[in-house]
C-alpha cells in the first residue's frame, strides 16, 4: 500500500466507518509467511479489517496494533482497489 492509501483507510477508521457488505476474508492470514503478496483487496475490506483488529471495545484505537497492521499491509504489498 502507498502512503496516500494508508492515510485514506486510517482516516476512515478514525471516523468510525464500517462497511456492512464487505468481508475481511481476503486479509485472513496476513501475518503468515504463506500469505499471497500483491493481493488486490477492496478499500472497504481494509477499513473493516483495521477496525476489527485495532479498535477497543470503548471505541478507541490501539495505535500500536494499527502500526503493526499497516506494516503488514505494506510488507505483503496489498494493493487497494
């Protein structure tokens, strides 16, 4: 992911966006070594993934986990569509 794309998804995460009809299944196993590099994933699925991984029950954001998730998205060369 490019820096500009990361900014878009993080901004949507911070405004509590959630897309009901978009599953995070394309990102299952992103932390594993056999995750396919260069995978095309919808922006809405990425926002939902970050929300599920980084949001506290009280609505706050775990900044350390957000950094880890963004690192994985960049390392695995996820392409946002």
